[in-house]
C-alpha cells in the first residue's frame, strides 16, 4: 500500500467486501477519503438470498447514490404480516407510504447480489483487491501490518475489519467465539410464477409456530420469492455461506403448516443451510489503529432483520468519523465511532437473541398473550427508535 506523505491522510485498509465493507468504501469515496479493500474471494459476489432493508439503511444508501439501483431491482414493501403457523392473522405493520412519511424512506426487499453490485459500483474500482485472505494483523505504534495467505504483507495506518462473524481483525481485539443458538436457517429463492399470487404481493410474510418460523418476500423486482425457514433441525451444523440442505427434510419439519409455506417449500429447488450464531455484545472494539464493523463487530441472530442494516449504519458513522482525520487524530476518531455505535448495536444484538423464544412459542396462553402484544405494537411508529437513527454529525456531506 502507498506510503502516505506526512501531510496526507491516514492509509485506510478495509478487510472484507461484504455489504458493510463496501458501504464503507462507497462512503469514504463520497467523502473524498481513499482506502483499499481486501477481499478473500477471487470474484466479488454475494449469495443467492434476499435481504430486507429498513429506512435506517435506505436513507444513507440513497445518499451514496443507490436510489436508482434500489428502485430498479428492489421491491417496495407495503406491509409486514404476522400469522400463526396455521395461517390465522396475528398482526400487520403498514409500511408503504406511511413508512416514507414517518421515516423518510421506503422499506425494501432486495436480492443480495443486486445490493452488492450497486455498492461495488459506488466504491472506487481501483481500491478493490480480490483474492486476498487476511491471516493476521500486527499492530505497531506507528502502523499496522496485514499478513495475507498468498504471502504478501501490506501496511496501513488504520485497519477496519469488515470480515464477518469469523473476523480475523476481531481476533486481534478480543478473545471470544461465536455462540450457537441451536437454530438453523434454511434459505432459498423460488421463481414467482411458481407460487400463488398471494406470495407475490410486495409484502414480508411471517408464520410463527412451535419451535420455528417461516418468512418470505419478493425480490428482484418481484421475479423471485426469497424464503427462510427457521428451525432446530437435527442436521450437521453449517456456518458456511454455501452449505446446502436436503429440501425434503425442511419440508418434513414444516409439514402441516399453512398452505403458502408448503407451497413455497415444494417449489424450492436448492435450499441453503446456516447454523445461526451470534456473539456476546462488545463495549470496546477499537484500539488506536484497529476497529471492526458489521458482523465482525456485532454478529446478531437474524430475527430483527437488522444485521446488514446495522453494518450500513456503522459504515456511515465510521466514514463520518474518519473523514478529515489526520494520523494523530485517528485514535480519537475510532473511539468516537465506537461510542456512537457500540451501545446501539449491543441493544439490537440482545433484542435479536431474546426474540427467538417469543417467536417460537407452542400454542397456548403464552402464545395468545404474545399475539395480543404484537397487535398492540404493530403500528409503524413503534419502530421509530430503530428506523429513525441518524449519525449526530450533521455537518458531514454523508449525513445530508
Ligand atoms: C438467514 C439470515 C437472514 C438475514 N436477513 C437479514 C435481513 O433481512 N436484513 C439484514 O439487515 N440482515 C440480515 N441478515 C444478516 C446479514 O446477512 C449480515 O448481518 C450481513 O451480511 C453482515 O455484513 P458484513 O459485511 O458485516 O459481513 P459479511 O456479509 O459476512 O461479509 C464479510 C466479507 O469479508 C470477507 N472475509 C471474511 N474473512 C476474510 C479474511 N480473512 N480476509 C479477507 N476477506 C475476508 C468475506 O468473504 C465477505 O465478503 C440475515 C442473516 C441470515 C443468516
């Protein structure tokens, strides 16, 4: 990596070109700050699955210029519907125009590959280094050394670990390990013309049952339906983004559930399998020269659909903190970033973990009380604490 002269800004290395790392690269570019992004895979790509983007991420992504790409490829969600596993309505959160009015942006569902591609286009192409798998970082008083699997060694003044739940950069900051939830996610995509019209509506639909739940929504402009079946199935644990599962075993686990659930599972060809892990929240995740963002900082169970959204928030706040930082003010910038982000993301990690038990109750009085509570809190204004987040620094071009 280029050695900066005394007057130039810090050399920033980002490890990982997932949604978090690329959002940071795009935000730094918008702020006029150079960086280099190292990614282990040889081809920049994302897995075949959907992701829900809430207004807290859509507002900043629009500021980075992704508005046209989201309008073209994503689906504007008009509501989130919760049902029992047999199909009875529990609650409905109206989004659509109400979401735009309250939170200044729509709620989208998008194919991860489309979001990834749009972010890649906003990052400086010359900054991306594929095929570089980081083995370790060595922090010194005046620089950080990055040691890669291919034998190369690079130097930087600041290293941002955006390298996911098994982060190598996090390993240099804290000794901990992923915690298995006991649950797995079985995910896939189904062509929309292979399911009934109800599944094609611009809606997130969830069915909640004993020990598991099922969620689906359209992506790719409505051409595909993305689904995730969450259950504690007795299959070997898989944490890889590419492990597959036998569709028949997933269908068996959801046997007897509402017709829309079995219709989608029967239409599914390939089903991918994730064993769901998180980690304990961190309160300190930065040193003078190292920090982390996204799943590297706060991996969470996917039950609030906020992991990628929080990675976008992190990236925007970190870019605001690093914009204008000099070599001697980098430690303060990283401390500020940590203080902005750690309390909020720790709270969302905990809520995501706690919500599993409530979502998966057996039928009975507790489940009925939960349904009643969900109805009472279904109005979108109850999500204001989550969807209205903005960084405090209103002087930055990234916040306008
Ligand atoms: C079933 C399921 C459903 C979900 N649904 C949603 C949702 O609807 N909304 C939402 O907001 N979130 C959702 N999430 C969470 C979301 O997918 C993650 O929080 C998000 O992808 C994290 O992004 P990231 O960039 O931090 O990490 P990652 O996406 O894991 O990216 C890390 C990148 O770093 C690279 N990398 C890793 N190690 C190295 C290394 N040593 N050297 C170089 N590169 C490396 C990887 O190849 C990868 O490109 C869901 C998760 C699951 C499992």
